[in-house]
C-alpha cells in the first residue's frame, strides 16, 4: 500500500531510503523518510526542529553514511560570523605572495590586487567547503537557533541558490548541490525568510515500540527484557517535571551501562538503579528530586503488559 499522492516509483525510492538509513543505524518513521526524500528530490534544505536528544544530528550523519556522501558540519553558536562559517582570506599567504612578487609590478608600481585576491588564497570554512564538493555532500547546519539573526540573513543566499558571493572575486556556485539539514532546539524563534526556504519536520521523542527497536538495533546483545524495562522507565521519566529531559542518546547510554553491569532486567534494588542515573539525569535539580521512593514508583508495574502483548491489544482495538 503506497502513501496517497505518491506513485509506485517514489514510494519505492522512499522505502529504499528508509532501508539505507536503517542499515546506517537510524530508524526513521514513514513521515520523516518522506520529508527527507522530498528534500532530496526538490533540492531544498530540511529544517528539523525538536528537543535536544531526539536524533536530529544523528539523521544527518546516517544520511551521509547511507549515501557514501561527505558530511560537512557547521556547529552554530552565538557570535558566529562569515569568516568562521563560510570563508576567510589567508592573510599570511597573501603577505608572503606580495613580498615574493614585488618584482612583478604594474605601471603604478604596486603588486596587482588580483594576484592575491583569487580563489587559491581563500580558506574554506564549512559552507564554502560544502558547495565546493565535486561529489555528493550532506551539509549539517547544527543548532541554527544558537546563531544570531544577522547570520541567518547571510545564510539565505546559500539556502536559496547554493552559492556564496565573495566581493573580491564574485559568486561561487555549487558544483554539486549538497543536501542541507538544519537543526533547531527551539531556543529562539527563527525568521520567516529562513523557514520559507526549507522543508520542515518536527522530530518528537520516539514511541515506546520505536525506541525499543532503536535500542535493540544499537545493542543487539542486550537482553530483550532489560531493553523493554529500561525504555518503559525512560518513557515514564520523560513525563516528569525535569529540567533536562533524557533523549535517545541517554537511553542508549543507560542501557549500555546496565548491560555492562551484567543486568538482564532492571534490578529490584533501587540503590543499584540510582547509581546509574547519571546516564539519564544531567542536572543537579533533576538528580536531587529522583530519590529511592520516586524511583520505585516509576519502576513499579513495568512488566504488567509486555510490549508484544501491548501491540496485540492495540491491533485488536484498532480492528
């Protein structure tokens, strides 16, 4: 059964994309796979929004791996400027060239400006490096919400036309259009101009079944009961009033820690569980409120309905 509005061939390509991402270690649902595929065929940037730890950056990494493409990452931060993001002149090399070429002067007795303001004297930063790639490339602009609005304005040319204008030498256009992934944790509102140029997908925390599948794929040697117990606990923990909600990466770290401690299920001794919570709780406040009693309340009832049984009940209800 194909998605309404998609012909058989696009649906097959979308399915192939999901399979490639899965082989790269990323389990994408149908909606996300469709949006990623559309961004690729339409040659549009993809803006991924969601809380920290839901797998936005991991998607770009897996996408590059699945396509045997070069991954170019620009980590955004407050104060990010053109020289750090796109390019800057290699002033040391320019100065050396001027000194060595003093014998080659024009009529005015000066070294020609075009000699030192050419492409060979440019230092490529992530944006220029991405559009200069001769082969497939994934450009990850990570945490764009941490950059200033002024940087967003400069970024518009890159996202709209896949080109960068260098005043001294002109416009540099992409030789191979990169697939651009922008991520945002929602710490500030992005401009309408930026959003217009992108396809959009909100990446939420995974469902219970999907998170179990993610953990099993990443740690197949772990006991199934341990994985189910741990993921169900994390899903309940996310509903608590926490300063920093644990993401998928924290779930994986916690299951790995429990596995390394030779646990096959969540231990009955809450003190043993408390000792591992540094994998999940990353602030002093969150760690302080999670005492033995509260921890036991979250753990209780974890095996009342198995995941397979739960899926069966949901299927019956849907029927």
